[in-house]
C-alpha cells in the first residue's frame, strides 16, 4: 500500500479506500465501529465522518485511533492537529461545555408509532446559538444523523446503557433550520392507477418486492438500501411500508433513484423505487 498521510480531518471512507483492512481493524478496536461491516451503513456514514468525528461518536482516544492506523501503514501527520480541533470524548458534560442542553425524549412517540422528525425539527428551529439538543432514544438514529448532517448540524452519541442512547445536535455557525422537512416537499404520491401502471412497466422478473412493515427503526431504511445495492438499472423495487420513510428520501436522491408512493388499502404505504 502506498503510504497515505492522514490527520484528524481525513474521512473514514478515504482510509477504507486506501486499505480495506481498516474495517476489521476498527471493528476490533471499538464496538461502535462494528457497523462498518455492514456495507449499507458503511456507505451511508463513512464519506461524511472524519477521524475526529468518529472518535467523538465512538468515545475513543484519537491517539489510540491513530496508533491503529499507523499499524496499517498510514503516515500520521503532526499530532498538533488533535489539540487544534478541541475534540473531546463522547461525554455530554464536556462536549456540550458552555451550552444549555435541551432534552427531547422521543421514545413515547416511537412507542405510539409516530415519526419524531417534526418534533425534532421544531426543537432545532427554536434552538439558540448557546444551546444544543439532546435526543433520547432507544437506538442510535443513523438516518436522522445523516439527514441533519446535510443541514449543517454536528452530532455525537452517548450510549447510556442497553436500549438508551443520547444523541446531541449542535448547530453549525450560520446554519438555519428549514421551516419544514425538506424531503416532505419532494414526496411523489400518485393515484393507484398511475402507480400500477408504473409498476407494470417492469416485467415480473425485474420487479423485486420486500415487506418492511413489521421492522423496527432504523431497519426499514437499512433493508431498502441493501436491496438497492444489488438492484440493476432496468429493475425496480416494490416496498410494502407502514409510512413514508422521510430519512430515506434524500439518500435516494443522492444515489440517483426516483420513487413513487400510493396509499395502500390497509392504511399504510406502497413504494416503487428505480434508477432514473
């Protein structure tokens, strides 16, 4: 492998591209990084997270992280980069130092089957520059983190215990929260007749079907992205879903997919996804 100089701002995707052994090395180094073995989550996160951010999310020492990378042959640039970033461990007391922490517990909303996105965006919109938002959940909300990353929000997670995860969101300088969820405006709802016509345009052997209605978040999004990874350009994916997957929509746009939805007879949602 050609020696690659790296520092705290190096993207995780750059490390993996240079040496695929990074995946197993990081998975063994910190349990939080085991999700890198999932190709969908790996593609979803690594291009947006650098070494500093990964260490903060995983709650690990950047010097230890760099030692692992050095063992793989990477050239570590001057360690002064660590001090200049002011990176801290995944600890709300330190990471939110000097900020007022607002709390939003979304567990009751999820238990009722409601999507907490609107409530989270409302809190973020009202959040002042000297505040950060702490979202209390039962899992790490990877789709939400990805969505808000595009809106210019920094984030870190803190595992409190089994089934209890705190995710902190901090507004970047000059960032403003949209008054409505951007992806909702892009929803493509069509009539049952038009939906069937578009689905029937694909021969049966070219139309793949999955049912994610009984999966808990964030598994529906992960399952759909896994299926799309093997979907050919002349094929389509038919999804039985319980609601519009708002976190998925910007990921579809990024990957060049179009989609249409129709309300199903059982009060849920059908979705057709294919390459533009």
